[in-house]
């Protein structure tokens, strides 16, 4: 069934002005599937999604086009993992993340994209080093520094508005708190549902990256998202806690390297 959906979507013709942007349809198809698996709990794939979408639709247009797909995935994740949500760590990072979204909306047109990518990638790699050091030398670094949460929140807000790349920073934040697998996914689900719902009107009214054409494409990619959600849930069930943490760290590092290579 999944293969039939892939073949159907791969042969779609997009009868809209966005035709000229659709140079490579398969990256978008794979991205929609990975959005589903990511929202189902395989966190850390957001950079791959963004990169693949940019290949098909361009960096700026894809930031708005991907938003409705993200919200659909968030709604599913909240429904499925809601019972595992911890509100205290969520409410600690949400306000400063909203500040970052506002700042990202304001400077989005002025900030050189390359400088932004290099800065984010460097901070992700530095933060990864901090967490890895804590894992390898638990007696020397018992607690995450107090500035960790506000820094990760601000950068996550900026990254999510400018490129839908908040996942690297929120992953590091939740891993730093030592959240277990299902708690990690359930708490992140609510965080991203709230922030992505706020971003939707900004993309529509301020940046103009959501319109009738982009929504038409979203409807055509929706089946792949749904397949990814089902596949992702089944995979997450069988991943042990320690392996899940290692997976998130590895994919987050890969994401930082992809930021540098884009």
C-alpha cells in the first residue's frame, strides 16, 4: 500500500504556478514521509525534511509550504502521546521560544542565510559536545548550566521561524533534562503544535509563503505524511531508551553537518 502511494505521488503533476519550482518531485515525496516519521517520534529528522523540501520548492517557498504538513503531524502526535506530556519543561522553554519566533519574523528578510546556517550549526555541535561530555563523564558535569534552557529556547524560536529547524535545539534541551522516550515525544508534540500554530498566520499574512497553490501541493503530499506517521509509531515502540537517546544525538549531529553543507 505504501509503495502504491509513493508511486502515485511520484507521478503527480502540479497544475499551478508552483510547477516551475518543482524541479525534483522525489525529494518532496521523501520529505513528506520523513515528516510523518519524525512527528511520530523519530526526532532529529527536521533538517533532512527542510533540505529535501528546499530541493523541490526552493528555500524560501518551502518554509511556508511545509507548515500545514507539520501541523497535521503535530495534531497526531499530541493525540497519540498526550498522556506522556510533562508541562513544566515545556512551559520553561515556550515563552523564550515565542520571543525567538517574533525576532525571526522581524529579521527574516534581512539576515544573510549563510551566516545564520553556520551560526546555528556551530551552536548545535557545541551543545552536542556538552551533552556527550556529560554522558561520558557523569561525575564531572552533573547539571546542565542554568543558561542552557533560555539559550536553546531563543535559538529554537529563531530557527523554527527562519527555516523550520528548531528540532536540533529542542532535542538538545529535552535530552539535557534526561526525559524518557515517550515523555520526550509527548512534551515535544505539544511544544511544536503551539509554536507551529502561531507560525501559520505569520507565513500567510507576513511572508506570503502559504497560499492556494502551496495548500494544493500539501494535499497531494498528505498521503505520504500519513504513511510516515504509521511507520514511525511502529518503529519507536521497539527502540530501547538508551538506543533512542543515541539515535537523537546522532541524527542531530548529522543535521548540524547538513546545515553547513546546504
